[in-house]
């Protein structure tokens, strides 16, 4: 049995999702004539209490569009040093928008209102970039799926309002955060100017993200998406997967969280594991004791046991539970990891 925990993006559409996709009514979405895309956009906008939403082929494009909407070349955004928009979007902040990032040394991908305040450049000091945007990522990928404290997000909103800054949420795994904390889409919609949400991670869709915000912003976003090459034609087949996932795949995220926590508990008992980051959702990040095993050797050993994970750099390794990671796979994984530990002398 092969167990792939590289990411929650490795999933394949379920039978029910495929059936929904094949039954979709479609049109040309570039002309806004795809009824299923329109339905998905209206549904997600309503969920978050926003005026409009726009369907994108990727979360990176949705984030990059939001940054473009809120900034001008030569300006600067504030984000945590672990932020996806800085680390994993190919330098798009500078390439697409001509904007730099002021990095905050936060905790597991989160930062405080005081840190944001300290990172704002003086608006009348023309030698430094003008600060215009704060970007948040929830949950935090490099932070091990950590969820933000909502009251801290509210405090940062106050800082943004006091300083005339826009506020964007990279909600690639926001569904996980809401399931874990009990917060609602409308709570987030009331707080942020724009929010990107992904359908192809925890929700198991093959493709797709959405950007939600005010109608004026989303109208501008259509032009930016066009410039970035994100206009799709009969995209309703993909949007149908999103509609199905929102109906059937949100509440089950709690299963992924539970299994991730169990993996973390077992990893803590293995002699080759030095540290396991706190686990809040579906991401498990851990460090190896290099005096016991080299990272490449550990990875090879896992592959020999048909277990696939990914390195995060700086000696950190990641496992991500997901829709296609079944109860049988979970049982097999725990058995195989325990067996590896016993070979290393653990009882």
C-alpha cells in the first residue's frame, strides 16, 4: 500500500465529484457565460458576506491578483517571514507588482499587531517604500498548519484602519482553520478586504481557487486575471467540483486533523525524531536527530516502505493528511513508523 503524504494537493476527485463535474452546465467563462462558475462565485461570495468572487486556476494567481489590486510598484507589503506569498510564489510579489516584502519575525507564521505596527514605514519618509498592504496566511504552511488567534487578526485590522493599509488573507487552508476553531466565513469576510480560498487542497478538487471582495475590487481583478493568463473557457466542469466539495468535504477535514495529531504523537516516540511542531490541523512538521539518522537516509527508508513525504528545508520534514489518506493507510503508516522505531531500539 503506497502512502503519499507529500501534500493535500495529491488527491483525486471522488466518484461523486466526478459525477458532478460530468453533469455540469458550461459556457464560456471569459465572457462570464458559464453558469456553473457563476453559481460557485455567487455561493462563495455569499458564504463570506462579500459582494463578489472570482474563480482562478490557482491560489498563487489569486494571491498575486490581490496584491496587484492593493499596491502600486515601489510600495511594500508586510507579512510573516514564513508567508506563502514570499516563500512559495516564485517571487511574484516583485515580478508582477513591483512590490517588496517587509518580513516580520513572528511565531510559526503568525505575527502580532505590535509587530505589524513596528514594520510600517513612516509615510512621510520618502527614502523607504510606502507601506500599503498587510498579508496574512491562515493556516500557516511553514508554521505547521497553525491557526491564527482571531482576536489578533482583529487587532491587526485596527492597525490597518489606523494607517490606511489594505488587508489580504491567503486562505489556502482557511477551511481547515475554520473547522479547527469553529469560526465562520462571514467572520473572516467582515475582517479582510480580500480573501483567497483554495479548493484543491483540503477540499480535494483537481483545480481552483477563488478571490472574494467588494464588487469594485473583483471587477478590477478580472482584468488582472486576464493579464496573468488566468481566463478559462468551459471552466464549469472545474467549478462543479468546487460546489460538490463545499457540500461534502468541509466537515470531514476534522478526520485529517485527528489523524495528523496521531501521527505526531507517534513521531515523538521515535528515537530518530528530535522535535515535532505543535499540530493544530492537517500538517505535521518535524525535525530529525541527525546524530541518529541522516535526512536522505530517512527519506530513502520511508520510500522503501512506500511512504512519501517532503522536506521543508533547514532540517524540517512535512507530512500532510488529506482526503485520499484513508483509515487503512493511516493504520498502515502508524505500524510502519512504529516498526522503524523498534529497529532503532525503541520499545
